[in-house]
């Protein structure tokens, strides 16, 4: 009699009935002659019936505990160690997709470090004098005639990709997200099983989205045109530099005309979305350059704009501020390393005071005797700049010195997929405008600012009113020099620090002051930011050299039309 299923419990039974569901009515062949169930057998079947759910679970657990699920096999290890690159890479991807994560990771690390040997159809991990079985991790005998597993640049790259892929299964959310993004690079159809496996167990929506994009990138290499077309449409939804590169590479080798059309459409969508990030990136770079020019020009706005001194050593005063920052950094690293990340809090006033002191010595020792003689002042300050550069070379050497960013100034803020704003540049922009606010307050609201403006406008009258004009000149020049030192401190966080630091900015600083209007802080701000943004936008079209020439021609033409600059000085003291 064919077996059927018990309607109530789903167990097998014959026409006599189910032994578990109705043991009394069940008549087995062995008990046919007795005509009844023994009491012991009856109780056993009843107990078995009651414990059936728990017994099933226990048996399943024992089976799972005994079976090495997804274990790394000896065949996989040997295939990753021996053969051509393509077969080894395929074996590596298969092991990552199906093998035990711990064993596969250990074997990949050994393969990367050159600690894998193979022979007699097996692969071995050799660390020191000990050979290990990559499948079990236990020590084993190394046979004779083994060879070293070679690793070239391609294999190292694929090993790195495989190690990143392992984080899809064992890493935390951030590690899995980074691994998913890494999988987008060089995705191939061979990675589809691994990506499907990761997608099946992934719970984070952000990681799932990245894995879907990686899967779409892998399908670009599919042999089916429909899959390649669908993959192009999905990649167009995620506008990143990586997806643009993938679509461009696939377009160069695509033979199907329909797929080519889909790739071109997807590439156009990606380029349109990334264009805004590129434009904002150029604008930010221009504002960053403008803030640097603003810091450099603020000191000149006082020494040249208000005092009329053509200071060719202004760039070297910036250099003094940068080297003061370097010295403070060294002091913190040597004596208080636990507070090294906060050395800039001490470097800012130190750079201001160092440059201000040098500026005061310059004014009292040389420049006070040359007021009213601009040519002699120009030559004297140029000579002082050469002396300062040589002194720095004598004490610190001719090579650039390293000034490190604190931890809180490292890294960047990612606004768009193709736009990351460096934190040091952001802080520099904020610092530049903070210095601008301080200078504006000093000039407009303090006693020193009142004296500087009075001496600038009419020195004899100011002297008759009891103002010590010589002291005011020294303090004003020291203030302008100190601001140059602050500019040097800021520049040390975004560029190289060397004896020639100031030579790269002095000409641009003079152009900013002249273009903005002599003695006009507002004009200095507009000119610095305008020149910075204009220069960076022109660089994208003409290149760096032609952009500099175009900006210079623009300034010359503007000054010919408006000699007073953007903001002309007003009042009785203004020249006709």
C-alpha cells in the first residue's frame, strides 16, 4: 500500500493509521499476532510524539554544528596559489564568495606577504620555519619541491579588492560601506555571486544602495545586451566620478549600437549631475585663494595704503610668521607632545609678535629716515628682504621645513560625490575674515586706529595736536608686519614653508591693494576675492600661465580707466 500523509500532522502512515497520531489502532506486522500494543512500546511512542518538535530542532543543530559551512577547501587554496592570473583571480573570487571568511582572509594576507608555497597539489602558509594548512590552520609537514606563489601588481590589486570584499560580511556598517564602494572599482561578472551573497544578508539601506551600484557595474561586463543596457540606466542614477569612469570605459569597447546609445545617454546624465560639483569646486578654490591674498594684502593695506611705504620685504615678514609657527610646533612636539594638536593656539600670537618685532626694527632702524622718498624705500626694503632670506637659510637651511596640520584640521567635508572641501582650507577662510574683522575694528574703533588715520591724512596737524607721529608710525608698521606674520602662519597649513615663501605672493598682494583702492579695506576684500575666483576660473580654460597673464592685463586696463581703484579715497586728503 502506498504511503500517504497524515492530515493532522503530516507524518507517513499506511491504511492502518498513523503510529504517532493513533498508536492504539495501529497494527504493525510484528504485533499482528498479539493483537494489541505492549504497554512499554505504547508509552515510548507517546513520549516520542510529545518530544518530536524538540528532537527535530536538536538534530538540526547537531548537523549544523558538525558541518563546516562554506569552509575554505584545499582545492580553492591551491587554485589561488598556482596557475595563470585569470584562473587564480577566479579562484580568489570564488573563495571570497563561498569560503570561510577567517580562513580566506588569513590565506589572502599570507599570499600578499609572500608567505604561500605550493606543491604536491596543495598550498601551504609558511611563516618562519612553520608550515600551516590553510584549510584547518594547523601545523603540517611541508613536502619537498615546493614553489613560492608569485604576486605581481595585478595580483596585489586583486588581493586588495578581495580583502575589501571580505569586509562586506564581517565589518561594521562603515567598513561594509567602504567595502561596497571599493567593489564598484573594477567590478566584473565574476563578482556577481559574492555581491548577491552580500545583498542577501545586508540590512543597512546605505550599504545596499552601494552594493546595487556595484552589481550594476558588474553587469556592464555581461554577455547579454539587455543586462548591459539596464546596468547603464542604473549607474546613471548614481552620479559619481567612479560611475563616469566605468561608463566611459565600457563605451570605448561596446560593440552593440543599442547599448552604445544607452551608455551615451547615461554618461550625459552623469556629466550633467557632476558639472555642478565641478563648478562649486572651482568657486571654492577661488575663494580659498582669495582668502590667502586677503591675508597677505591686509598688511600691505596698512603699510602701503595708509602709510605710503612700498615694502618689498612684506613677503619675508610672512616667511618669518611661517617659521615662527614651525618653531612653536617643534617646542610642542618636544616638551608637551600630549597637547601637540593645539600648537596653533600658541603659534598664532607667536607668528604675529615675531613679524611685528621685525617690522618695528625695520621701521625704527631704516624706514624712518626714508619717508617721502619712495624709490629709496623700495630699494632699502628689497635689500632687507634679501638679508632676511639669507638669515633664515643660515639658521633653518635652504630646504623646506615640514609644518603639520593638527588632527582637527585634517580631512575634509564631502558635500557632493565629486566635491570635498578640505578642512584646512575652510578654517583658513574663516581665519582670514576673522583677521579682517580685527583689523577693521582696530582702524575704526581704537585709539591707535584714530592716530594712524590722523597721521595719514595730515601729519603736521596731528603733530600739533600732541600726537607722537614717530611712535604711531612704528606701531602702524608693526601692526601691518604682524598681520603679514599671521598670513605666514595660515600659509604654513596649506603649503610649503621655505625661505622663498613670500616671493610667490608679494606681486599679487600689491595688485590687490592697488586694484581695491589705496587705503580701502573694503576694496581690498573685493579685489582679493575677485582676483582669486577669476584666476581659478580662467585656469580651467587657458591654463595657469595664461590665466596669470590675463589677470595682469585686466588689472592694467582697469587701473588705466580708474586709477583710484575700486574704492577711491574721499575727502580733502584725496588727490585729484
